């Protein structure tokens, strides 16, 4: 697994990856997600790591770093694995990363992770319903990751779209889930203002502006 060259960020990423694997093994042993985990209640899965794979994490780092991203926004932090990849990129570009999380226990854990990683100056955590907290984000935004509650992807994008700069990238995860169909149909429409391609379970959209 590739690790950033900042030792504090690398240490937190290593710790989080190990915890994620342990949680995945426990979930597999009990037969997958529990029924209550799949409810429509967005305050859910407070103990579950809902994380990008190492390959996906490296991809978001590569995209943000190569774009020289200065203002990155994430919908859905979970325990912060993707946040560490973005923080590593911001450490190189001098940019700022804003992420969102609704579960209070995860928010507490995220603050501690950011403190240990030494990234509090370049990372902001918005606590609560992203449909409200993201309204206060200032543009121009040049990179977005959608990885929270899947049925909210389109709503979140509509909130952020007026803040996107031309050429901004929007990366979306878990497109194999039926609840992302409305979102992917919308950004695939030539009239949407986005140029979109899908690769496996992820989609990348370029905002044409």
C-alpha cells in the first residue's frame, strides 16, 4: 500500500486501514450489514468503516494533486480514510479540504484523527446533515468527492454546482447501487454541464462551466 510522505498522515492512514480491515472481517463473519444499517435514517452505521479502497484512495490523491486542487469538498467522511488521502494532497498543493459527517460518534473520532495527523489547519469538518452544512461552503470549488448517502448525491451536487469553477472534477463512488441511478443519469445528460465517464464502480465528471 502506498503511503504519503508526511509521517503523521501516513501513520493515521495505516491505523485507519487496519481498523477498516478488522471491521470488514467482523462484518463478513456476521453475514454482512444488519437490516438497520440499510434504513433510510442517514444517522446510521456509527461503527462501520465505509471507506474507499487503497486503489481508490490513491486515485483521489492523484487527481487532487495533479489538478493542484485548492478547494476540495467531500460528502461523507465516515472515519476519515479518504480524508487522509485528500489531506496529503492538500499538504502538497497548499489547498484546503472540507468534509462532512452526520454521525456524532464518527465526528468525534474524525476530530481526533485530524489532530493526530496534524492537519487541522487544512481540514474542516462540517458536522450534521450535509444538505444544510454544505450551503455555507464558499467557492470556487475545484474537486468534489461524493461518497455519503447514495440517494443524496444529486441533491448535494445541486447545492455545490453553483460553487464549482469551470474545469472542476466530481468523483462519485458506489455507482453500482440503484440509489445512485438518478444522479448518474443527470450528470450523463449532455445538457447538465458535465462531461461524465464511468470506470467500474466510480464515475468522474468534468464541470464544463
